[in-house]
C-alpha cells in the first residue's frame, strides 16, 4: 500500500476505521500547540489531530484521531489504521491538550 496522503485532508471528509466501517466526518483539524514541546510525561508532543463527529447527523460524541493513524486519504475519504474498537485504548476519545 502507498504512503498515506494526509496533507490534503479537509473538514467534511468521511472517516472510516480499518475495516471500512464509517466513523464520522472531520469537523476540525487541530495543530500541535508547540511541535517542539514535550508533554508532561516527557514524550514528544502529539501529532496534528482531526476531530471527528460521530453518530447520526454528527450529533454523537467526538473522537480525536492523530493524522499518523491514517492509512489512506483520497477523494474526500480517510481510511484509518485501527478498528473502531481500538479508539478507547489509543486515547482517541479524550480531547488532547491544546485542541
């Protein structure tokens, strides 16, 4: 598979998990507050994240997915590297600092 093309993604794009199941639509792209800063636990600051609105008409909860978790992005559609069941374990249900 080719490298993910993440530079052109935009608000409104459809997001699907690794199995192709619809997650929702991108409602906002968050830039890291300071790309050179470290988080409190000493790790590098988080990637840019896309805020995805879930549920019928986007009225569900929000998930915050790092752009590094994109497998492919073309024609208004983003395919992720993880299944929906992994979102909680990955910490994507919590809004990251600065987002």
